[in-house]
């Protein structure tokens, strides 16, 4: 029978901080995913805007499905690599599952929006804000908290602009919510 160890308050706090630090380090290695999706979605936003407003191209929406497919394949390949990985913490496990559920949510929002012929950017920004903000809370990483707030503010802004400009707000929010925090995480000392 295993004997339970009782930790005092200081030891408990130290253990919690070590787990959070390990989670940040584990996620630091996965900053690639935030940067990958950040760049793909911001490029898709800009190209879609140019196609829609500056050309007669009938399929102006095409950058999103093409770049999303590239992102999905790249993400699967990234997670299937058989390299040595650090031990997974409970927080890291939670964040990975959170984003898996978020991906399903994005797919449902896009499907429903296309089916109803509604521009989905307002709703995907809200969902991205939830995922990014929760990630920041769990990691205690302020750039993701700020990124989540940027997504929420951008979603509100989308309510007040014509549909063709929502994609630009979307692209800007992706830069503020994924790319900037992704680089800050990648280059963080902790």
C-alpha cells in the first residue's frame, strides 16, 4: 500500500508552479501550431478580401478551404511525429483536448454558416477568443489572454461593418490572437 505524502502550503504552491512551467515549456514546443494556423488564416483572409473586392473571381472564398486543408494535414503530421516528447502534464492534456473540441466547433460553425449563406467570421472569432483566452488562463500566459480579448473585440466590431470587410477584421484578429502570442511563446524564457 502506498503511503500518501502531505505537502505544506509552500510545497503545494511550488508544485503547482512547476506544473504550469512544464506546461508552458511543452506548449512552447507547440507554438508552431499557433503560428501555422495564424499565418494560414491571416493569409487566407487577405487573399479572400483581394479576390472579393479587386477581381471578378467567382470563387473568392477558395483560399480558406485550401489553406485550412494544408493546416489540417500539417497539424496531423506535426502530432504524429515520433520524436522524443516531454511528459504530458494534466494542463497540457487539457489544452490539447480543448483545441481539438475548438476545431470541431470551427467546422460546425463554417458548415452551418455556408448552409445558411451567412458570413461566419463573427462566430469563428468568438470561438477563437474562447479557446485563446482559456489557454491563456490555464497557462497564466498574458499574451494569450490579450489575444483572446482581441478576438472578442473583433467579433463585436464585425457586427458593425459590411460583410466584405469582416474578413479584414478576421485577419487582423488572427495576427493579434495567434501570431503575436505564438512568437512570444516560442521566444519566451520560461
